C-alpha cells in the first residue's frame, strides 16, 4: 500500500469480511489510509442483481462493497462504492459527482475516496464542524446515526415532521450533516441536505453573523422543498393527470412517495385512517395514484387503488361521485370468495401481532399488522387447512381477513358474549377449552416451558431489538419485537444450548420468553439490584447428543466449523421443505459433526440441545456457501 501511495495513487485493501476481521489488523491499516477497505461480503452465493443494504458488512472504513460474485446470474462481480471516490490528484468537489455509483458490470473501481471522513467511535468529531444552534424539522423519514457517515450505525429512523435540535453542521461530499447533542456527551448525526436540497425545514436562532441555514460549499436559495427531492424518471409528475379534488381515508398503512412509482422515495408511512386531500389521480398499470399538494409547490403520491380495489375510503363529497375512475370499470369485489363462510358476530382480541389481509390466504396482500390486544369485530369464520380465518367487515362492502386459530389453537381471546360460546368452531368439532392463552400457543417439544428454570427476579434492558416469544425456543411464535432499551421484568432463566432465556410473567398466568445471552454474551444490561449479582449464571449444557439419521440417509462423520457467507436457513431436516428453525445471518459460526450430499446440495448437521439437530446447506453445486475451518 505504501508503494502504491508513493507512486501517486490511493491504495485500497481488498478481501472478504471474514478474513479482514480474523486475520488483518484493519485499524492499523486505516489509521494510515482511512476509508481504504474494499470488502467482499455476500448475502447469497446465488444470483443477486442489486445490493441489499441490510447485509452491508459491519465494519468501519469501507469504501467499496462487493455484494455478489454472481451479478444477474452472469458469474461476474457486483460492486458498489459507498463513499465518494476520486483519483488522488482530484479535489474534494470532484467527489461530489461520483457518489453511490454502482459498478454492476463486474469491473472494479480504480478510484479511492477523497477527503475521507473517519468515524471510529460514537464520540463527537469536532473537526471541520461549523457551530450553529438551530432546529431542523424532517421532511421525510431520515436515519439518525452514530457518526456523520452513511456507514455509521443507525440509532433510530426519525419519521417525517420530527424536530431535531442541532448545534453544528458539516458538509462532506454531497451531504450536509447536522449534529444533535445527546445524553452523556454523545452525538447523533443526520443528513440535512443532499446535493444542496433540503431534506426538511430549518429554523435558526437570530444570532449575529449566523447564516440562516447550513451552507453547502456555495450559497443556496432559501426556498428549498420541505422534503427530499426525488428525480422522477417516469415524467409523470404533472402531466396526464385527471383533475379531481377529493379526500381519501387510508384503509391501511400506505407509503406517501415523492413520485407516482413504487421506486420513488418514501416521504412517510401513512397510518390507517389518515385523511389525505388530493387534487388529481392517474392510473399506471395496476395502480391508481392520488396526488397530494404539499408545501413549496411540491407533491406527494400514494396508491388509492390496486387493480381497481380501493385501499381506503373516498370520502362523500369528493369529486366525481367520491372516487376516481379506474378505466371506467366498476369497483372490484374482494378476491376471497365469501360463500362457504359460517355467519357469526363476535369480537376477537389478538394475542400477538397478526396480519390483516385482503383475502383468507397467507398469500393475500397485507392491509395492516395488527398489534397485540387489538379488538376485531368479525361477522363470519371459515376453516381452510390448518387455519381458521375471521372475516372483518370494512368500508365500501370490503372485508379484511385474519387468522383466529392455527391447528385449533386460538391466536388470541374470543370475547365473552361473542356468538357460539364466544369462539368459532373448527371443523364442526366441539368448542375449544375456554382457558386458552391470550397469545398464540406454541407446542414446545423441548418441555422447557416452566420446568428446570432457575428462579431469579430481575430487570433486563435490551441492548438491541430482541424477539419476545411464546416459548423458550427460536421456533416459538413471536409475540412482539422489543425495541432497544426496553425494560423487561423476569422471574426465572434457563440455559439451553448457546442461549440463556429469560422468562417474563404476563397476563392470565402466561409467560413471554426472550434471549438474554448468546454463548455467554449479554444481549443487553442486567439492571443493578437484580438477583445473583445482576446477571444469570450461564450453565454448561451437559446433555448428550444422540446420533440420528435424516430420511434414513448415510451421513459422513466430520467435526468442523462452518462460517456462513450469507444468510442461510437452519432447518429441522436436510431438505429445503423442512421447517425453518431460524435464519442464520452472515458470518455465523456453526459447529457441525457430519455432512450429507443430496442432489445438488451438501448438508451440514449441527448438534443442538436435547439430542436434536439443525441442518443447513454448506454447498450448492460444489460451490461453498461460506468458509470451512
């Protein structure tokens, strides 16, 4: 790298994420050459056309990410530069024109970042910041991060109209970052401008010599749009629209976008029952888009109909008989056949998060995700396969559908006073036991619900988003996703395999379960005052592994370690049809004791608790899906 640098070029270091983390002192490298890493890290070994940023490598100082080695199925590399790149001789302004340039033709970039910004911790970076106290109101959803870089970790996603008080700003590349003071002398950082366009509204205190808003290398006019601007390549912003003034009430969560396209940037996620005043509509393919006038002559766009079916209610008094025309066809009826339903008026209270859908099928479109304890009035039910569906009357003769039972187990509570002894029958069998739990039931084959638990009263504060489940198993149904810094009171814990589970008492003598530790590492903070020195003891798993076979196939014994090269499903059997235990994220270390070749797949067998096994694909057509140790 020194030789490359001395030759007049910006050096870069290329390798896989695993190798760089395991074998290279990247801190030493990046101290001398900041933002010089070119990292290969794949979500999948199969075809991938675009980068999925949920799988971006968890490393600092990354300038280029190789996200696939099989771009569009052509067995060529796909790369994206995630920082502005330039030749060493170029100045910083040249980098502004080359941001987020996707190199998907298999060719690597010969450029390296110019004037890189290095964020190696959550501490404030006080260099090159212009002091300015002001308030910024977000014009759309914007990430608040731990550093002034799109590489930095996301603290939270700020919804539209969030007010953020900032004390300084800095322009880096095409972004102007705002610095938000937070607790314990920490800072949060968010983008206030991109390419000179405001991503919201600035209010700056009237202080002498203060500029009215952060500058972006040059003086920008004051009247910028109040939300991020989207370059609409469909040229459908203001032409070929049918004028119509009306009011639309959303029937579910719907995205408001900067253009009439599902590719356009999301301004905000409109919750159910949001009233939107629109001035025109247009039908493009299956969608009828509504145009909402906004500040500064801008517009927001949302879907009002899909294949002629309304996604909400067109308020009485709106133009043209309260709804926009859709190619002059009559309004569509719900896709689900409403014959063969058993009439029953009742109230169902969800015991966990349940999807409300446009039809009685898990393939039907989701109208909304109903949170726990949502009351739903239904007028009929129907059992199809393992599911008993409930039908909810909605506006304009439409219906919503949700699962009330799975294999006869209630996914909530059928309220006293509902028809037919307060719950629907399942396949004409007698009514189920009324003492059903208030959340979805999980059949726990490990018999670990309340036996062999160590009693301990304590408080656990989640250090990240953690699933609360109906049983102490990653197979158990999710009651809720607990956000970071959620306080959970637990009364017992148990170590099973790599996980230490905490048990949370809930209503009606039920429990919720969450992981407190993974391989002894805490997934949060055990609050001072909790029993046993505030942390549960991690016990060794002494259960023996019982050798089993899968589908009477012969397994080859081999003890080894496999590191996943992308997200891979861990299953209950060596078949892609077997149920999924969990999805293993990239760089998960798996110890296996045998392997088995079945067709194009090589399966690895992972010993688990209670003599059970998990199975995952290690190779496809002899191509490794990760790294073998």
